């Protein structure tokens, strides 16, 4: 095949380039399209096929609809506690206080929220929500469009981008970051999936809005496209990742299929039972029961299964009981769940419980950024902005979710920080910001991986190596982790690394060659998996979603901090958590119970 | 043929290699449990990596994998093979009526262009309140059955009127969205929207064939929405006639 180099590919130049057409990417692009800057959204799928579409239960935000006295500070308290105190409090403050503005904007754009009788946006209870800093009982703070909030949000954002004339490069796949000799990011190498054309997409600002990478695990709620492309590109370019050991396992993935069943089911009054029909969460979280943090509920479920109280022939799952809510509530509030459950579990929740099991769901870690979406590196113990590189949404770790994300906070994260990133880039570029051009060698370097793959004439098969990787992560880095097992997992990863570097692309054609895309996606998954494994092995304590059965306690003295993974040395260092919100007093770490 | 073997006949076309499309036959051991057509495609792709198809969410909400399965349009990821198998055979073809890029992947440009034509965004130029615009639950209910569309194109590409006039007839998917905004009490451009739809082609090429209803994987009813639009257009016309009458 042709060897691509800087002189035989074309260059497309933009002010701002957004990689990823999900919620955060399209919220950023909307801001930029209105500004008149030359912006393009690069998406490997048509934007409404992005994974945001699968979000169900809602967007958590103190809009004071269900409760006129609700307070964003209570939301902030819940989020800090939910994060097990390693969420950055300046970022969480921004998320919760700016949230209402961002949610009302979505409504003005046309998002078809469900409504209360008084015409205001419907809000439902979700896990980890409280009134009055945990003292006032359960709050109902999650704004919903039935149980299809992500779909409604993503389509609304796409529609408004159409309205503003955003430039989309749909079914284009970004391969690697181009950086200049100053270590600034100047764009990406990408190719059109449809025709195979390769181009250097040059930009003053490049935003990684590429979502999560749940596909590093064998069992996940994530779409097949969730392969951590942006984070992996940043890692390969030598930029760090933060809190990669923190992966959320959602309590209710459909047993066998992995599809998500929203926490809103439990918010509407559903609950989990073991094989004896016992509502076991009463034992693990006596106050809020089934609405404890997701990490707490997922661990309780696994313990029930390990102690022989799981349901089904093999005692290997749990039941989610909804039938007592009645057909009317289920059809009105959870129609999508009824549909998914009938299709994938062959169970009608109006009559029978849904078989569920904790399933990989969300990556709390990612490319570390500040509130403006600017990515940073760590140089001599201080944060140092990487000019030209931004990240937002699940791909980023601004860190509002810390060690455990609260339900409904991911959609809020998308719109608040997608918006903030767009606003910052606009101001920055208009006031003369930008980066120096890359030279020929820089572009050629970024084409290496694609050329190697295109010229492969022997090696390993993508599908097989992917299965190995996913099984390894599932076995050794799941809900519970132990040092000796993780060591084994790390050794296996070493072997898998060699295979990932030697993939054989048999099909060299250009038109809609999904095998080429999948091979590169596997390499991306590997980068994310390796970062996860090394970070998980390093953190020898239990906090939030990271549960070590050899170190069962939280260790604030040593680990009340972020972990920062350096891809060049493959080592982990510590970075301070922000305890300096501007308007409220910081919430100090206390024992986390529900 | 042994009953434990599935025969899959797949439409194949790679523009770089094939002068014409052809049907390729695959035989595969029938899986022990019922699987979705998408899972079957994954298994086949492990045998033959040159097979190309779109997929993303694998749970029927993103709309990527619309295709023609044993003669009927549907989403591969939520179609169990047991529901479509005929004599242990499955035929997979791309969605009909759109240009094929490769194998089961069609060029959806024309489909998206029709969607954009209906101005698929809320239009309300009054100053937005500080909070949300209010909407009663009853008014919000009017959007149910409309907003859930996933743009998979199963309906429009099963519609003979769309095959015939894909550039002028908007097709069921775009019309469903046209009605979604007509029905939204927050949208204030009802008259302008109706005017845009009032030519002989955009709406009126729908002849109630109802293929759209029978294939929609989300159980939506574009035909009903088109009926509502036609009623609104007629009412609109009547008002114009009345005005004319008053002038006489």
C-alpha cells in the first residue's frame, strides 16, 4: 500500500477541531459554531450514533423543580461525597453551580423533558442524592425525558448544530495527534472511513471529546465504539492520564447482554432482591438502601453472589424487581427499559424481575484538564498546560467524579464542560492564542502507526487479541481487585502488548474498511487498559470504585490524591486534589456511609 | 442441509474490487442460543474480515445497523435470528433505495438531507425565560411517539414513494420529525413550517402504503404523523379560502 507522508496527503485547516460527535463534542461545537471560528467536528459515526444516545435516567441538576428549596451546594456535597473525596472541589463547584444554566439552555433548544403538572421539568430521585448536606433525606434531582434522556439530549444538540451550520466530518476516524517541536498539539491525522482518504487536520485547538473506553472489559454497558480513541492518542503522544484505576461498574447491566438498566428504575421505587427474595440492600445501606452510591450497590451485589445468594441456575446474578410499580408507571416512566428488557432478557418487567449483574459502565479517569478543558502535563511537580490540546466529557478528567460518579452527573458533565471548553477556545483564539505549525517530520511521525498497519503482511488477528485483552481486564481488574491477581494481569498485558503491536490487517481496501478501524481501536483500547492496570496496581487502598480486598480500607494519609499515569515511564505519581472552591467552604473528607 | 447449519446469503460489493454486487453464501454452525442478527454478523466477520456493516450501540437506540433482513428492513442488533429464519436461511441486504458504499453500508446523504430540510430544531424567537419554558404534561405527551426516532432510515428506505422521489418527497422519517416540531407547543413557526410542506411532493406523495409503520424498529407510526400534517395543511387551506371568500 501507499506509504503516507506529509507530501502525499492533504491538509485541511481549522481554527478548532473537535474529535467526537457525542454530547460534550457537540456542546462545544455549538458554542464555537456561533462564534464564527472555523470549526469542524470529526466523528467516526454519524453524530446521533454516539454513545450519549444510550444514557437513560437523566441529567442531575439543582433546577429547583421537584423541590423549590433545592440548592446546588447540596448537589455539590453529594458529588464530593460520591467521589469519595478525590473529586476536585473547584470543578465540582463549577459543575453544580453552572449546571442549571446549562440545563435550561437545553430546554430552550427544544429538549423534550418530561414535565410535572405545573409545567416544569420532571425530576426523579437517583442514587447518592440528598437534601441539606445529607441531613434532609432523599432528594429528587435528576431531570428526565422519560428514560431516554441521552437520546433526547444528543438529538437536540445535533439539531441545534444543524441550525448553526456546524461543519461535520462524519465517518472520519482520527488516528494520532500531530505535535510540534514545542510539544504543542497542532491537530490530528485522520482518514475518511467511507473512501479511505487520509488527511492532516490542522487546528489551533484540538478537543478530545471521544468518550469512554468501556470496551476494555468483556462485559460492559458501553457501545461497541467506546474504545477510548482520544485518551489513547494523548497517551501515545506522551501526555498523562489521571485516576485511571477508577472504573464504575453499574449495578444493573442486563445479565448476559450487558445493556444498561437505568438507576432511575430504583429511583422510581424498584429494588434488588437475592435468590431468597430478600431486599438485601437494607443490610448494606440501611438509610438509603437501593439508592446508595453505585460502587456500594455493585459491591453488595457481588458479595451476595459470592456468598451463594445469587439468582438463577448458577446463582450468578441478581433480580431487579419492578412489577410492584404497576404497568402505568412502567409504561409512562420507564418505557425504554421495558423494551430493552423484553428484547435482551426475554422478561417483561411488568410481571417479572429483570436479571442484572454489575457491568463496566463509566471511566472516571481520563486526560487531566482544568475547568476550561485545557489538558495539562506534569512537569517538575507542577501542572503545565499543553497548548492546543483540550478534552471534555468522559474522555477528560477535570475531575468532577473522583473515585465514583453519581448517576445523572455524566450528562451534566458533558454539557457544562463541553460548553466551558467551547467558550474558552473562542476567547483564547480571538485574543491571539494558538500554536506554532508542525513541520514535515512531525506529520510523518504521526502517520507511522497507520503506515505500519497498512503494510502488515503477517501477525495477529484483531478479533482474537481483543478478546484476550477484554478477558484479562475482566478477570484481574473488575469490581474487586487483589495485588497478586493484578500482578498476573500485568504480566498477561505484557504479552498482549506484543500482539497489539503486530496486528495483521488482511483487508487493505479503502472503502468503508471497518477492519482497519477496528485494528486501530484495539490499539487504543490497549493503551487505556494498560494505564488502568498500572494505576490500579499502584493504589494500595480501597476508595470509591477501586476496591482492593487486600487493602480494604480507605487510606487518606497516603491516597487522598489523584493518581497520574505517565505513559513514557509507565509509572504513577500523586497529584493533589483541589480543596479550594471559591464560593463555599471545602467539604472535608469524612467516612462515607449511606 | 443439516439443521444445525445456518445459511447466510449476504449482499457483497466492494467498489475497488467488484464490477457488480453479488450474493455470497456463508455457512455457519447454528449458535446454541438465540442470538441477534448483529451477533451473527460479528461471527461471520471473524471468518471473513472483509465484510462491512455499521454498528454502534448494539441495543437498538443509535440506529446504525438498519438493513434488509429476509426481505424486511430492521435493526440487526434487536432482531433475533429465530424471528427471521426461514428454512435455516437468512438473507442480508443493504437498505433498499440508497446508493451502496460497500456491502451492507449505504450512502445516507439523501436521507439526512431530507431530515435537514424540515428544519429539525425548535424555533422560538421570543426571549427565553431565565428558567425553562413551561409545558403541561398533556402538551408534552403530544411529542411521544415522535421524538423517539433514531434516524435508522428503515422506514424511508422501505417506502416506494421515497424510492421514486427521494429528492422531493421528504419520506416518513423526515415527516415524523416535521410533525414533532409542529406538535411542540414551544415552537412558534407552525405557519412557516406548513407552508414549506404545502407543495405537491413533500408530504402528498405519501399514499398510505404503511410500510413505514410495519418496519419501524421503535414501534413509531410515521403514517399517523403524516395524516396529522395533512389535516393541518387542509385546515390551513380552509382558512385561506375563507379569507378569499370574505373578499368576494
